């Protein structure tokens, strides 16, 4: 990997760390971070595949109250770097990369804890400055806190880039077939669990019919993702138009506004 590519990878890692807090441009999402790293290193296709796989895992990750989800930014950046350093962009190399994402994401929680603990002191300093009307210190404190969030991902990324490519390639070559196959199966199961967590949060009796239709269309036809997306958008518009008509009430005020819900209520 060239020096310019390494610098760009660290920049992407820094932006991913910032976005873990700012949440504006979604650089911390696996699909975005892995795709950008694949782009700057000249392996765009592999980056998209890795990012898409990790995105399915991260779909069910969410911060709920005091429970902090695994660090998607560190998992995305580190696994993409491992894939590029390994030099194997086949299914075996990509499988090895995304199976390392889970332990890396859990390890990222430790770095998150350190940065947020430091940020507590920074917040107290900003409060004291605000009482004195010193807004310059308040702004500087916020920038320092954001800088720490970016370094939380950029520093581990730089350390991984410092690992010789031959070392990573040697690990891949020394891995027996049974281990790489098992990691691929395990990674696929984690993807299914992540998607199941999302379905568990979204699933209601009104949307289950759409899940069933989508599953049947995907399993029994050769439709592409674009075709499936088009069907999904069409179903959404049909549902919205029926909702505007008041469900099964034919535009009268007796409907709940949920056409499927009104139908199910009748039974």
C-alpha cells in the first residue's frame, strides 16, 4: 500500500470516529467506511462486499439507555485494513476480515469508555468557562472532545497499517481450511442474527405480510435487488394511498388509517 493510500485510510478512519458521535454523514457505518477504504486503496469491489456484509451485522446495533452498542466504526475500519493488508480479495480473505469485526467492535467499547471518561472532565471545564462567559474555551473544549473521538479510530488504524503486509498474508496462508470455513459459517450466522434483531424491533402484525411477500419473492424468483427494491417501493406507495383513504372504510371516518390493521381487526 502506498504512503498516500495509508494517509487517506487514516483520514477515513478519523472521519469515521467523528461520525460515531456527530452522526451526520454516516462515515462510521460499515457500508460507507469499508467502501471508502476500498476506494482509496484501489479495491473498491472488495470494500463494498465487506461493507455490505458488516452492515447486515450492524443493523441490530443501537445504543439503548446506558447500554452502548459495539463500535461499528472501529470494526469497519480495522476489518477493511486487515483485508487490504492480507491481499486476498476472494471470499476467503473477505470472510476472514469480517469475522474479525465482532471482537474488534467489542474491543472498541474499551476505547469508547476511555474517551468518554476524558470527555466528562472536558464538559465540566466547558461548564466552568460558560459561567465566566468565556465562549472561546467552550468551543475549544468541544473541538478537543471531537478530536479525541476521531483519534479513537485513527490511531488503531495507523497501528494496523504499520503491521507488515507479509505478516497478515502469512496468517491467512497458515489458516487451515476447516478454520476458514468455520469462520465463514459463523460470520454468516452473525449476519442473520443482526437482521433478525432488526425484524424483532420492527415486526408488527401490519408489516408481517410484507415480510412474507418479500421472502417469497426473493426465494422463488431470480429477481435482482433493484427489482426487489422497486417492488418494495410500489408496495409502500400502495399502503400509503390506502391509509389516506381510511383503511377499509372507503374514505369514511370509521377507519383507523391502517388498511391491514383494519382488515385484521375484522377477524
